[in-house]
C-alpha cells in the first residue's frame, strides 16, 4: 500500500492498516524476512558469483529468504550492454530492494551499484546489516 489513495490524496488510514497487517504477519510462527543480498558482481564475476551464493546460503541458514538479483539476472541479461545494465541497476534492483525487509551488505568493497542499493534502503529506513567476506557482522 502506498501513502496515497487512487485519486492521489494522502491516505494515512490505509497505510496504518497495511502496516498493522504486516506486523501481525511477522508474528506468524513461520515468518522469514526477505533479505536483499548486496555484494559485488562486476569485475571477477566468477568469484563474485561464488561469493553471492555463499552469502545467500548464509542468509538462508539464518532463517531469512535471501534475494540476490546478481545471481538471477546475468542468466538472461547482458551485463556488458549499458542499456541492460542501467535497467538492472536503476529500475529492477530499485523495485526489488523496496520489496525486502532488510538489506545485507557483504565484503570489504562497495561498488557503485551497491552504493545505489544501500542508498535506496537508507531512504526507505530499512534495516541494513554489514558483513565481512568471512561472514562476520560489523557495525557501521
């Protein structure tokens, strides 16, 4: 639910009801938060893909549902095509970050794409957690 009704007017009642429903659902015994996996992809894509798989497994083992778009979209999009890369980074990932409950950042290097994803999460006041390559959480 957005902040505005179908006519474009601010609608706090609908938003409050939606937030309550979301909170109620989270108390459900089997709830697992959807976590956006934020890690480098460009550069050494073979190693970065292996890392993203490991990070996703780590998140899964912590009772979350990991979402790692950089494991899915390279299967059918061309990363060397500037238009497709822009579509992924500026449209698709923006929407996907917004669907998640948390964003987990992995590794010691933050790429420009990761910076955008972190920025979206910050604007949405999402919980952001940072981890080293060795999967140790660090405070920022």
